[in-house]
């Protein structure tokens, strides 16, 4: 009931689910702590903890290449070593588990960083019945009643792995 498979490394982990506020949708953890600590990201929204940037933006700016092995046995061995390494050192620099950042990279990420919270992420999903013109709940409906964004937008199909790598 409370266990799921990490969307990145496929290892089992305990999920947490909560509602951030009234009229907002429930959130839950999507990736395990190891994957989140390796990239210094939030387990739920996959944004960088230091700068609030999407991981792929931060990694592209820092020129970090993906380092997770693809085969199941190698991935498990790699993650066990990462767990042990993260347990040994508790002090993370400004880059989290990525290490200390040079000043020019820090300046670049600071320019890219979001300075205000992005509250649209907490809004409920769009009501699929309302889009079809069949929603009978009206004001009682917990979903949003508004037109969806452009379906041809390439960002509309992102999954967790796309946001992690």
C-alpha cells in the first residue's frame, strides 16, 4: 500500500502522500531518496533544491552527463555504492551531492533560478468530463474547468525520467 518502485532506478521505496493546501491536488513522492540525493532534487517535483530549476536545465548548464548504468545488476551495484558514499559524507556543498560549484557556474545558475514560487504546479488537474462537456458536478468538482493547453507542445508529454535526465 505504501511501497512503490522508484521511477528512475526501479528500487522499492516508501511513498509519502499529502495535500499541500485547500483546493490543491494531492502530491506524492515519485523517486527514492538515493536518486533524489544523487542529483540534489525534490523527490516529488524533480526540481533542483538549491536553485528551483528543472534537473535537465541545471545539468545542461553544468555540463553533467547521465551516469546511471542501464543493466539491472550494474544499476543495483552502482546505487549500493552511492548509498554508502552518501551515508559517509553528510556535508553537501551548494551543489548538494554534486559537490562544490565554481563561481561562474554558480552565477549562471543563479541567473536561471526562479525567484518566486510556481504555484501553478499545485493546481488540480483539468476535468476531462468538462472538456467533453459532460461534467455534472459544477462548482463541487474538485478538478479545474478550463481549456487544456496545446497538445502539440513537446513539454505536454514529459514523464519523470525525462525530467530527471
